[in-house]
C-alpha cells in the first residue's frame, strides 16, 4: 500500500491520479495525525510524506516512527527545503527527499524500487 500525506487537497488528488494510472493501490491523508490513527503496518507499505503541515508535521511523524520503533520506506515531497526537515529526514533514513514540483516518473521509479526491495527474499 502506498500512503500519501499532504495537507493540500489538490496535491493529494494529483498523486492519487498518478498512482492509479500506475496501478498502485494508495490511501491518502490530509494530516499526519489521521495517518497515525488509521495506519496498520504491513511489510509492503511505502509512505510519501509532505513535511510542512498543520498539527503533526512530517518531522514530527518521522520522530514518532523512530520512537515507536517502526520503519517503512519514506519518500519526502516538500515545497519548503529547510535544514530542520532535511535533518529529520536524514535521522530517519528516508529513501528520497524531493522538492515540489516533483517529476512524476522519478517518483514512480522510487516507489517501484521501494516496493521491489520489500519483495526481495533475504539472503544469508
């Protein structure tokens, strides 16, 4: 499942259309708090996250994931490239940190790579 969190409903709609066109199952949230309340972790999840939102910010969500000892592949998509956001992203170990507007093909490639890595069998 691809989760997308952004407080801009037009951005959410655009990403929903993009993901549907790539036959990717997705669920969107307008705020990080709603995601936290409804998310049921699965091995194949990927999160696309905006950093600047009212209430719980993207940085706050990344810190919550760390404190909860939860990991999922995260791709940051933000309009504001700030040092605090980059530090939070680096601390969590996000897959990519992209600034808006995002190249749709690049985003889809990142998502596909994240999904593929989760499907690979671990080799000892």
